[in-house]
DNA sequence: GAGTGGATTTCGCAT
DNA sequence: ATGCGAAGTCCACTC
């Protein structure tokens, strides 16, 4: 069955259908609930009307009517669920605060994550909508103009940095941290490139500086440090120069375009 | 009306109800859709069955049947929506990939965010469930065992650090950065405490070291630096010692418990 | 308005 | 397992 929808269901039917569908279907529940969380931190959420999503892999999301982020959540993997119908008497009024319907028993959903150990308990005293959906999703997702794309674009087209630049390795680990791209310029000098997809700040400059310094100490010869980013923060330019580093403007979107062309070309060659 | 639910609605009814409820209700849509995003980066998602949430503040979430994170999203605030019914012919088959139902027109939802400028376009060719919910949520959310709580716990119970420790100020600004807690030990020496809620890494040690150094330069007398955290990263212990700093194990949960007791007590006093 | 740092960050990768 | 760095990070706070 593709979709099972219950409108204003009672706790008994809910308990039953949840036990049957949890971690087998994508589940939507909307109603009045209160929530406690204990684990890496701990939290309490007093009663209110929210949306709860439980996915096939066990991932749990609680969304309030406002805001992009879930108020409570649990990433999938190794989540164990317990569903129970409980008499309302057991609910600690003080801990819940707001209004609770004392007529019917409450639905309790307990999610336990094993690593790290943490628990979310959700209590519903009123459910407006329950839906169990048998969703199939094999659609490919592709993201363009990420930092990884920028790196790939530089490797495919080194002149993006400057004429004569030759990449040698990328994402090479150097003490401390790592370098995004590592190569040689037209004069044979070592070049370390740090890539940022957004405006580069002080942190990026200091990081690059550490790379360059540690490398200089090892190879005992000149090393150029280039910060490749769409822009550099205003005050940071001076710092960059004072540390003997360079800046190269690099637009992530342009990198994405270059990559798209390259990918299209390799597709042509393939056919 | 609290809840409006449509099961297997046609595109025409959807367009109508969406225009009436969007940014006025919490909206749930589940069906077969494909999505493109353009803004800070860009992405494409080929057809598949997902859940779309649109909140009253305009926040948009697209969830696949697996995983904790949304595959596409838009934070609320300054989001403009356009809802249209479109003939399927206009859909670029190549850009969508998988299966598309060519019988009916498709529902298109376009969300435009102004700052930064970005756009999400969602096309549905089949909707299994549509729900518009009039949710009210005023429940208070409280999170415990934050870094701030640990600070508060130390101030309330200074012996957590060591016998005889006396806090003077907290979150005091010192060059560079700031100090979490600042006080005097039983021998009258200055103490700087840096608090970390989780395993303290190299960064925390270096930060504390900077505090202590700059303070020593100013007061021209001995200053102890104590890193208070649940644990310290393995390799970093040596660095800590070599910099003349100390480590004090401090469990955030225990801090939270202490605070809870303290708060309960003050509540008793209040009544 | 931009920069800085934290997050129940999550996620991935490399040691 | 642990640690480090990116993310369409988001978010709050400071300058």
C-alpha cells in the first residue's frame, strides 16, 4: 500500500499502526506533543503543535511551525524505537508545563541511539494527522560549485591560477592540516594553494601561512602560498601581504562552468 | 480550520489550495518530484518520491526517505513563493532523467530567497498527500549542559575546579579573545579557566596559552591556566604541559545536574 | 553589513 | 576509534 492516512486518530490505532510501520515506512505525525532529550546534551520542549518525521533508516525529526532547523532530531543508523500507549497520570505536569488533555491516554515514542548513547522521548496527547508513506527515491543528486569542484577545476585547468602553473598533488597532507592543491610555478618554485568557496577570512590566511611555514622548514627553499577564493575579507588583505602570501580571485561558479564543459566533452568522447 | 488533508489530489486543486495556504499554514506535500537549485551553489535532483515541508515563515525543506538532513532547503525570512500549474511539455526531459508521468500537467513551486539571492524549483507530477495544518506552538524549549551552563556551575560551585578557588569575573575580555572564568587560587595566584563542553583539542590549549601569556605580560606576576573540559585530546596533553598549563576534568552533565539542583532550590525559596 | 565562533552541529576521510 | 576540516552549513553576537 502506497499511503496510509489517519485523520484525528485515537491513541490505540496509532500505537498499532506505528508498531507495524516504524522503520518500514516514511512516517509523518502532526499533533500536540512534548519532548525530552538526554544524551550529548539534554533538553526539554514544552507542549505545542509540531510535525514529527520518522524515516525508514530511523532518522527522527521534530519540526516546529517556524524555522528551518528541527528543534529535536536523531540521525539515522542504530536507532531503536519503542512505541507505547501510556495513561496520562504518569506524566509529570511540572515537567511539561503548558496545556495537556487529561481525557485520553498519551502516545509515547522513545528513540534510543546507541552510539553515542542518547534518547528522545515524545509524548502526544492529540494527533491531527498520521501518515505512513511507502516512498521510493532513487533520483540522483548532484551539487555544483562546491569547494571540491573548485579543486577539480584547477587540476583540469591550472592556468586558472596563473600561466605555467603545474599541479602535482591535491589534498596532500602536510603538517599541520592539509593543502588543497600543491604544485610548481613556471620558475620551478613550490606553490601551495588554499581554496575557499566563499570570501576568505583571517582564518584561511593563517591556515595557509601555517602550511607554507611548515613546508619551508622542511624543504628549505622558497614556497609560495596562494589563497584562491572569490574574494578576500577587507582587513585581511594586509595580513596576507605581511605574511608573504598571495591572493588569486577565483569564482566557484566559473569553476563549475569549466567542469560542466569538461564533463560534457568527456560524455561526447564516450559516445 | 485546523487541518486540511487531500489524498491523491489533482494539480488543479493543489495549485488552488497552495495559493491560499502557502506561508499561512504548515504545509506537507508528499509525491514524485524533481528539483533544481541555483544560488550560492547549484544542484539538481532527479525524480523520486519525497516529502516537502513549507512553513509559515517560508522555510522550505525537502526530505528524501532516508537520512537526517534535507536534500534541498531554504531558511525562512524573505522567501517569495510562486505556484503554478504547467504543461509537462515544458519540462526538459534530459534535465530530469528518470520517470515522468506525461498524462497530466505538473505542479511547480518556485521559492526565491532574496538575501542571498537563490532559487529552488520543485516540480511534482504526482502527489500522494497534501496537508495544510494550522499549528500553534508556544512551548518553551530549554537546552542544558551548554558551555554557558558549565561556566554557571563553576561560579555556583567553585570547588569543581579545586578547593579554595575563588571566581572573580567571568567571560572577561582579555587580548586576544576572552576568558571563560577568571579568579584566584588558595595561594592567591591568578587563575584563568578555559571551558570546553567537549574534548579539548589543540586549539583550546593554544587559546588558553594566549590568554595566560597576555595576562602575564600585563600583571607581571604568576598566572595559572586551567583547561576545564570532559577530556583532552590525546596528543594535546604534552603541548598543554609544555606550555605550563593544567587540565581539570569537568563533565558537562555533572554541571547540568548541579545547576538543576541549584535551580530547584531557588524555586523552593521562591515559593 | 561583515567578521567570528559555536553547534546535541553532521558528514566524510585519513591516520 | 579518533581527529581534522568542509558545509549551499545555520545561527547569534560583535564590531
